[in-house]
């Protein structure tokens, strides 16, 4: 009896103990789970913050290439990843000045043809290789010889450029081969010093060298990338404040701060660039605090919501854009070959109305080629009047009393404002009987046709690359190739010659005087182009963004290196 | 419950204690582990749940708000797109920043006409949007008064189920920007410059059936054209509709969802009125909700007037804050309940365990308790506790072994007792036990009014009996005698005192008769091969002393007749008491007497028969006690010999002799050898031969100046030993005299084996020589014999000249006695010895 009881007691004990043990195991495993869960979360959070939490978030258009020798668009990347020999900075009286960049200093010969540059010591590309004179030679050679190059004009002034371009002085292939012997005007003195000799003096040469197209490339990387250069992140190697880490097509780019940058590491950890097309989406991103910089040009009429009222007044930045909205008229297309027709089209436009109704009056009506804010802007230039009667009369004189049909090409990437403007222009021209056919073209097609000189008429904006009238007038009227490229097909060889010669005028006043004269001839006499307006650009930034400022051109992306996001907000 | 269970020192209590402590510790540890784990987990889940509810509610709300936003934005977009900026600019309604000018009447008219048409077109479209928007009660377009003085836009409101009806449009120029409640819908979007949710606010345009203005929320979009504010366009939703779903949100028991606008004003809160500031939350809201964080998905807790609440919130795209909150107590209720269950179960299990453990351990420990009890009883002398547990476990072994140990111990103790209290041979009580028994018996007798006597019985000649018949026979005799003694006095009144001694206590009445009977019986013991017995009697009427003293005194009485080989009994009497007293006095006082010099050494001269000059002196001690006066050597020497203290006296005398000799020699006096008497016990007390040699040599005294006197009886007592000692003395150069020759039973054999330097005839020879010729013959012959054996002779006790002459005649070399001098201090003899004077014969008068 006794032993039985003991046995049952023991069994009871065992049961109780096992129950307790299982409870404790359950407790332990519970804890384990929760700990694991937390750990996981933390890990995720950690990796997330390690990637892009402290990156500046921007929205850009996706570049088709970041080979800036071959494009005149998408300059953001150029300013983030690359440097040029010199750079342009806002100086006194809103005049931009040339500052040293990769070139520490330079001397210009008295005749204005010989530029001796001294490269900054110890500059390295983000792949670690050192910047030398030969990289510069390579860059310029490639700029001149690359079949896709759209920025040859920067270097065409160099002695021997033409021969090199035309393949006379060597066996330069399509992708460009660095051959010191081939560019006559380029002499390497040593690793850091070299001399560039120009055909003739070119006063805006330094300014031109500050353009994205003149970005200095790493010979080795660029050469190795071959035709892929500019298409992926890996080969996009520069000396700039950021390193392009990844480029997810259609989604975005990640730029990481370059801590080894010769000019010092940028203020931020990096850039998180998103390719967002839809203006509503951009706005939502910004409203949700997921976007640090919003260009109000990107959101069309919704931009009013940020300009008015007081919510954003501390975070709203505005600056006149040193750029001009213009209408290109192709002189090779009838009836645009008739200057009276072109004049009529100029006069039939109420550009004040355009500025007021499309941009709420935020900007300037332009009457020439050089917009407000550009070095050489002519405040005394005679205004083009809005005169329908005169316009109609001119048309009649030209034999188009009943008007004519005009093909007006528009890129698909145009903003709503631009579209509105085109419609409004069409409305205005309809007053004098011009029937405007608006053709919306894919960007690539548009560019292709334009470069071939096939577009009859289109509206576009040219924003200053460097602060010199040369950047405008030479681009459009510097030579046949340039006018063709812009589908202007300007015909006055004499004017074009004068444009080229103006570059060489060493006396600044005389040079400006000549530019102003050329501007007057082209716009008012030849009516080769229809100046419209220059805009004021608006940007709103997130509360966490610090160091935002707009560059002299009215654009901001040159200044990414100074911006950062504060982690507290 | 067994009271023993309350003993906290018991193993049972310890086991129970340890078990409960272990369980309690484990449970508490597990409890806290679970507690923290579950708490963390619960908090996490609560946050998740609340976030889920928040997200879900927000999602629903967001969708609804978005549907309204879409309607209004579509209308606003239309309002912008369908407005011709050209018309505005043409009519100087816009673009006047470029060319400020007054509007002409024509322009006003044209503009108004245009605007009327524009509004009418827009109203139609907006109306269809509003129709499709759930909950909308009114839609409006309020034209900026700067654009037109007369065209104000439109205002459509629902009245009942009839759908929207046109109302008078609001002239914004009449609105008072200070009347926030009623004009916020117009001014706020303009101030902000962007679409906004307005509200809660009240509009005079919207009233309920009682005519009370109802609370509205509106989505209002400013319409810009050509950079100019054209007006605001919006849709009104009653707050009641907006929050209808929020009312149904229940979080835990009493948790709820509430909606606050961007500024923190209450849109819906179960405890606050719409439009009010939720004071209770105010600080909290300012701190948490209105900060830049758009949502709080962490664990957020706050004190809500004494109750802790948990909160989750999110900011809707409208800027409204959706807050979901629930009391922490409710969130924690389930697991708190779980834990109270666990606590209750734990307590129950512990109690059950305690009881079970108690029962089980009690069962297991019962045998141990039995053994423990048995051991306690054992300690108390009780060997009888029953131990029945007989299992094969450890306790069974323990119990059996304890049992066995106890039984053995019992036997051993009984045996020990027997040994302790009884005599192994005869079975009679032993002496110690007897003292207890006798005391009891004496008391018993005294109590009966009778006197007790102590008997001491001593078989005479037992040693010889054993020698003669062997120990077995001797033992048999002892046993028989013992039985007889027991038979006569009773077991509890007798004892074997030791060896052949017995004691008994008995009534004084008729004691003599009983002793005679006993003696008679004893004489017939062992088939007559018995021994006589001396019986000492101590009656307690002499002096009532305790039994051990009484026994001693009885022994004394029995010993009084020592030497007599016959039975008899002897009463202790007063003289014996004196003897005892005397003996005690002498023994007790000896040391002091020696120290104080009460014992003095006297010298009796020994005279050469030839020359009549002193040739030796015998040292003798004289004790003159300050209390008792002169003590005779015959009195104190036997006592000291019996008590074996004589060596102290003898060595004392020796030292005085040596001093004396030294002094004489130092003084240059002639002196003679000094003789000293040794007792038998001197030889036992120390190596007296060596002791004397050392003292003599140390003192630088010539050994031949000291003569050793040893009585014939001493030599006879242990012949071989004494022979050796005598030879040692002689070898060392001491002269050794045989004293009292002829006084005892000495045999002439002694002289044959031991060489003495001198025979000293006992004085009885001389006394008898006075009376009989035989004695004279013997004396003469002994002298001759001694002479022939090479020994000198000395006769003591010479008292008369006749005797002196006789001794001279027979050739006895030396004489000693009162004739010449009694023992005197050495000073009295000094001169005679120094100058070798003849001793004058002193006449006994």
C-alpha cells in the first residue's frame, strides 16, 4: 500500500516537473521567436538605413546616355560624376566667372591662341587612377572624333581639330583613339602640364571648357568600355563629388558620395535619383516627404499649389533661368524660306500673353537670342511688337493671304505647359490664317529629324551652358552644321562667318558689341528665330534638405555637392 | 496532522521545504521569464494589432477621402482648363502685374458673361461628380472677388432626397477672414495656396432639420489660372458621414478611433465635441502627433487622466490624424488573466505538492521517525521501543541495524552493570555497590529504630591456602564462604570487599550470635578444608559515620588481631579510635616536624669493651612535639613504617649525621663512625643504597664513617633482595650491621649467606642472661661464632656493670646502653669522642 502511494506520488512529481519544464521551454522558445523577429526587423532597418536613408532624393528624367560628349541633355549626372578643367560660378553683378577646377591654373598667350594648363596635383578618378595630361588629350581627341559627338564645337577651335575630325591626320577610329600626334594643337608638357593651341583666338574657350561636354574622362575606363560608355554605372568614372553606383533602367540611379574627391567629400552621403514621369506621382512623392527636391517645372499646373500660400514659402526657391524659349523656323521649308512669312509669324505672337497665361507672368519676354541674365544680354534691343495687322499684311505680301499650313513638331516629353504654349501659339497664328499642325513625336525621332534639318518648326528652350553669348549664337548660327543640327537651316554664310569671327575678338566690349549686332540681324532682320520668353524657375525642397542653392543658370544640380539631408527630420 | 510535522528541523520538513523552494524558485523564474517574454510579445502584438486597425481604418478613410479629392480635383482641373487665360488677360482680370490698369465696363461685361457661361458649364460637370460622391451634401465654386464683382460662382446643396438644388452663391468679398468657423473653407486653401481639407467647421449654408448648423469637412481646391487665383472649388461632407465608419471601430473593450484635423482639432472623438480641442490630448498631440512624424507605429503610451492608454496613429494624406487608442489594462487583460491563472495554478500545485510531499515523505520517513523515537527512548534507558519496519530499503537496513545495535548495547550495559556492581567470582555485590546497599540498609534499620553494625570479614591465611591448594580450590572456598555470608545476612547486605575480604551490614541485635553461627558454618565450608576468619565489628553507636568509614573501622578491628591463626570477632573500641587518631596525627605532622626540627637526632655512644672508649655512635630520632610533647619512637616509627613514610625520617636522620660528621671534621675534631637504622620500606621507597652513597659522597664524608644498621627481621622479609643490598653497601665501603639479632625468627642461615660487619645482639639476650645461664651460654657461643665468622659483636641494652663485665669476658667487642649513656645530643658526647675519653659507667639508681 505504502509503496503504491509512493509510486503514484513519483508519477505525479514527474508529471508536474515535465509540465513545468515544458512551460519553461515554451517560454524560452517564445522569447526566442520574439527576439528573432526583432533581430530580423532591426537587420532590415539597418540595411535600409545603410543604403539610402541619408541620401538626397531627386527626380530626374532618365538620361539616354551619360556620355556627355554625345548629348546636350541630362546634365545632372555630368555635374555629379565629372569635372572639367574649369568651372563657372556666379560672380558679381550676376555675372558668372571662370574658376579653376581640374586645372589649377592656366596662362593664355598674348595672342590669345595658346593656353597652358596646369592640372591640379593628386586628382584621382573614382577608380583610383590618377588624372594626367594624357586623360585630357584623350578626352578632347574623343570629343572631336567620336561619331556620335554632339559637342565638337567646344574643341573645334583647337589647332588641327578639323584634320583630326576629318580623319586626315591619323587613323582615329569611331570610338576615338588617343594619339598625341594627331591633334596638332595639343602638347603634353608633362603629366600635369599641357598646352592647347587654338586656330585663332577664342574668347569663350574657357567658358566652353566648363560645359558638360568637356567633362574629363578617364582614358583607361572609357577606352575599355568602348561603345558601352555612358550606358552603365560601371564605366561612368569621373573625378566628381559622386560616384554612380547603380543605374536601374527605368527606375533610378544611386550616387554614392566620393570621399576621395579632390574638392573634398560632398556634404551628403549620396543621391537617390528616381526616374518618375508622372507629375502627379512626383507631387505625391514630395507631399509624402519622400522627395527632397522638386522642380516645379515637372508638375505643370500643380506648381501653383507650391508657389501660392505660405506653406512652402521657406522652402521655395526661385531664380531666373538663363535660358530662352524660342521657336525654331526652318528656312529650308517653304514658306518659311520667305523672311516676310517668318516676320509675320514673329509679329502674330502675343508673347506677353504667353508668359502671363502659361507661366503666370513669371519670367521675361525675350526679344533676342541672349536671354536675361546672360553675359552680353542687350537691354536696349528693340522689342518685337504684337501686331496682327502687320503680320497679316506681311503674309499677304508673301502671297499667303489665306494663310498656310505649318507643321509644328512637339516632343512627347514636353511638359503640359509647353503643350499649352504650343496650342496657344497655334491659336495666335491662326489669327493670321496660319493653320498649325501639331505633330507629337517620340523624343528619339524628334531628335533624329531635327539633326537632319527636317523639322519645319518646333518650340524649345536653350539654357546657358556657359556664360557667354557664344554659347547661344554659335550653337545655332555658328556654322552650317550647327544650324542644320537645329533644323534652322540658316542661310546667311556671312553672318555665320561673323559669328565664328566674334569668338576671336579679344576686346570684350567689341566682342559683345558684335554679338549684339549679330543678334539683331538674325532675329530682327532675318527673323531666323522667334524669341519667346525666359522663365523663372521654382524649386521646393523637403524640410530635411540643407544647403540647397540655385546656380547662375537658374538650375540647381550643379550644386548637389553642397546639399545634405539632416537625419533628425 | 502529526505534531512532529511541525518540527522544522526534521528531515521531512527540510525535504518539503527544499522541494517547495525548488518548485517555487523554478516557477517564479519561469513566471518572470514568461512574464517578460509575454509582455514584450503582447506589447508587440498590441502595437501590431493597433497599427493594423489604424492602417485598416486609415485605408478605408483614405479611400473615401480620396474619392472626394478626386471629384473636387477633377472639377478643379476642369475649372482651370476650361478657363481661357486669354480672356482673363484680355479683360484685365489677369496679367495686370504686367500692365496694371483699370478694367473697362466692356471688359467687365465681357468677363462676367464669360464667367457666367464658364460657371454654368463647370457646375454641370461638377454636379455629376458630386452625384457620384458618397456623402457629399454640397459643392461650390466661389470666384475670387478680384476677378469679378458680380459673378460669384455657384453653390449647390442637397435638400433631402431631392438631389442638389441651386442656392445663392457665396460672395467671397462678404466673408470675414476673422470668422474662422464660417470662412475657413475659403481662406484656408487660399492661405495655403493648395488643395486642403477644411474642417471641421460650420456653415450657415448647411443646417439640419432643427436649423442647427451642422459640422462639415470640405475638400477645397484653389483654382489658379495665368498665375492668378480664380477662386476656390470644393465639396462639403458632413462630419457625421465622414466618420460614420470610425464610430464602429472598436479596439479591445473600450478602445476607439478618433480623427483630428491637421491642426489637432477634433473631427471625431467619442468624448469630445467636433471642433473642440481635445484638451486631454492637447499636450500629447502637440508633442507627438503634430510633429513631423506622419505615423506612430512604435509603442506609444500615455497617461490619460490616470489610465494608461496605448495609441497608434497615422496621418492621412488629407493631413488628418487618425488615432486609435485603447486602455493598456484592456490590452494586457488577456495575458494578465493568463498570469493570474498561472499564479493560481502555481499556488494550487504548490499546495498539492506540499500535501503530497508531506504524505509521501511521512510515509517514507515513518520508519526513520520510529528509529528516532527508539533512539530517544534508548537515550533515556528504555530499550523496549518496538521497531517493526522490515523492508529492504535503506531505512529497513537502518532499522534492523539499530535494533541489533540496541540489543547488543542492552546486553553490554547489563553486563557492565553486573561487572560494576557485583563481584565476578562470587556474585556478591562489590564494594562500591555495597556502600550504596549498606547505606540503604542502615537507613532502613535506623528507620526501624534499630542500630546497624558493620562487619568486616577476613579469611586468615588465604595466600598460603592458595599456595597450598591452588587458586581453583581457593576460589571454591571463597565462593562457598560468600554463599554462607549471603545466606546469613542477605544479598543486599553483603559484599566481597576484595580478595578474601567480605563485608556485611546487619542489625546490632544478636549480631554476636549470627557471627558465631557464620564462623561455625564457615569452619565447615569446603568440606571442612576451610580457613579461620577474623571478623571486625563496627557498631554505629560508637560514632555514626558513613558506611565506608564504618567498614574501614570494622576492618581495623579485624586487623587488630592480625597474626592470630584462628577465627574470632573483634569489636572496634575507643582505643582503636585513638590509635587511628594517633596514626593520622603522626603521618599528618611528619613533614612539619621535620621542617620545624621537632624531630631531633640523638646519639647513643657505643663503647669498645676493651678500651671503654666510644668507638661508634648510633643515631636515633627523638620527636618532641609542641602539642603532644615527647613522642616515643615506639609510637611513631611503626606508624611511619606502616605508612611507608619512614624513608623521610631515615633520610632526615642520615642528613643530620652527615652534617654532624662534616661539622666535626671541619672543626678538626676526632669523631667516630655514626650508625643509622634503615627500615624495610626505605628499600622500596628509593634506591636507598645509591641515595646514601650520593649524599655521603656529595658531602665529602668518608664512607667508613657511616654504618648501616639493618634489623634481622628486614633481612628475613626478602632474603635475596636484602642480600644484594647488603653486599652493595659493603662493596661501596659502608659497614653493615645486623641489628636486633635474635629478636625474631631469624635463622642462622642468614649469617651463612650474608656477610655483616657486626652482629648487634638484641637487648633481650642480655636481660635473659641476667636470669639464666642458658642465655649466657648462648650469648657466649654467638659471640664466639660471630668472631669465627669474622664479624664483630655488639650488645645493646647494657645497663649494669655486671653485664658490661660479662660481655667483656665473653669477648663481645662493643657495648651500648644506659650504663654508658642514653641517647643524647651529639654536643654532649663531643668532648669525650674528641679526646677519646672513657665512658663513665652510669649507675642506674
